[in-house]
């Protein structure tokens, strides 16, 4: 047995579906090798499961057929108390990759960049709101954003979480109390893109487990409570060509190289077309608004927290060098898809040598002509469906599944009042 699995009795293998929900199959630890070699069965309908447990059947995803989930034991972790975890990929019964596997898609996107001499690094930020175990707001003293008192109020949970993350090898950069009541953020270290997406999944699993140990629950909803603050899922990206960073060391603004400018140009141009991937749920538009530091405008700027793309320059304060923080995504997105489409947009910009757009140096809401990202779920999905670029980056199968589950949300809940849908889906992504 792999030493990483010593003491485990049950192995959970996870995927993230197009609706952004973590789904899993479990086997006794003695069957771990079989889980990797042969996989465990999963209906094609797994790809069209919805956040309300409906199934959004399509011509391609129905009741006939079978796929397999195969875990990657090289990345398996023992989580303690007898449970182990490993990310899985969705393959055919013959063991061949499927076009609908989002982890496989991300790996292919990394390989496409590598074929042109580029390497990528990514790191996620995980925002969540702690609630009582029954899902009601926690009874705490007055909340102070970024305040130590907020941390001390949840000290037992946070110290347990930090120790658990260290024990399983999840690289945490920092943790702090966020702006909203009961809201915290965990920042993860940059690494290769597939591992970065795996780490987001693992972080959400650990946060949920530790919260349960303390009689609490964690919501990763884009908007856990009507009138409250939304949860983001910011991603930091950096690229290098033959070892030379694209975002520093150049003669462009803030040290950008020519290719770094093209990378930003690809992202800014493409974000309106892929908002349905990054923030496409029935609750996403309620978070993605001006004045929320959510990145609601398709623009970029140095340390501009209202821009969808925030440049973090290479300064003494940047431990990992320069990066781009893409702020418009939220936790309802599949992290593998989110990283894949962002790398795809960057690669597109590099390929066509996109021009660096004008920098926005103020709040974009005050700048004439600043382009707002789609303002509703309907408009985000329409832009996604009509985008030839998104279709190329995602493939027909993933795009069909993603549109099916999100349109089910829109048709079923788009006209419901906000208090109702926040209540219904507070823990849909937990």
C-alpha cells in the first residue's frame, strides 16, 4: 500500500461536474489499486446532474451507457480518521480519456501551452462563509472585516483547519477574516495548473470536514445570504516562456513583456464570452456587481480590485513574482474548467499577439466605456453559447453539459426571489 494511505480505510475519488458540484465514489482501501486500474462506474448522466438534484438530460447525456472514474493514486492523501482522497478522471470503459472530463481538459490545455514553449502556474483563493450547523447565521459579536476579533471568535476552527491542511500537505499561504459576516478566505500556494485545481477541491473538502467537527457548516455559495457578501473564487495565473516570466522583466507598463501584454489582452477580450463558465450559476450575477470587489468589468489594472484582471507586479512584496489575479469567478464554477478556460484565453492572446488594452487606473464604474461583464445568468449563458472561442476551448461535450445544467437553474429558479434561492442553494457547492 502507498505510504500516503497508511491508516485509511475508505478512499474517496472525486470529480467536479459542470454544475460545480464535487461528486465522488468510495471504495474500501483494499480496492484502491482497482479504483486506479479499472475505475468505478458512473453514468454519463453524472455530467448533467443539477444543483437541485434534477437531471438535465440532453441527446448526448441520457440513461444509456457507462463511464468509469479512475483515481490518480500518485496524488492520494490520507485525510485522517480512516478517510483518504484522490482526484479522479472520467474515462471510457476501455480506459480511454473522455472529452467530457474536465481534469483531462485542463491537462490538455497545459500540454498545448508547453508545445509552444510556455509553462503556467496557478493558485486559488477559497472564500467561504461559516454558519451554524443547521445553516443559520453564526451568533457572533459585531463582525470586523479582516479583524483579529473575528479570527479569535473562530479560533478553534481555524487552528484545526491550519493543522489539518499541514498534515495532508495542502500548501496554505494565508487565512483571514473576509469582508462579509462569518466569511473567511484561504489562499493557496501557486503550483502547476492541474495540482492547483486539485488543491481547490481538497481545500473545500477539508474546510467542510473541519467545520463539521466543530458543529458548524461552510457555504461556498456565490451568495450564501440575501443582502450579504458573496464568495469569490479568485485565481492567480502566471506564465513563462522557456523559463522567462511574461509578467515581469519587460519594457512595458509595470515591467510587462510584449507576451505578457498579449496574455492580458487575450484574457480581457475573452472574459465576457466565458463568464458562463466562471460565474454562470443562478446566484452568480448577484455577486458579480460593481462595488463588490468582484471584478465586474472586463478590464485590467495594477492592483485594481474592481477590475476583472488585477496585475500583481513583481515587487519585494510578491513572494512568488508577478501574477494576474482573475477576480470574476466564484465557487459555483468547476475549478478545472475555470483554470482551463483562463489558460486558453491567455494562450489565444499569445497566439494572435493581442494588443495590451488600456490600463484602467480607477474604479471602472467611473470610467466611460468600461465594459461590464454579463449582468445576468441569461446573458452569460447566451454569450457562452454564441462564442466560437468558448466552444473551441471547452469542446462540444462539456459545453452541452454546462449549458444544460445552467439553463435548468435559469428556467427553474430565475424568477424566484433572492431570499428563496439563497436558502435553497446555500450548501449546493459544499
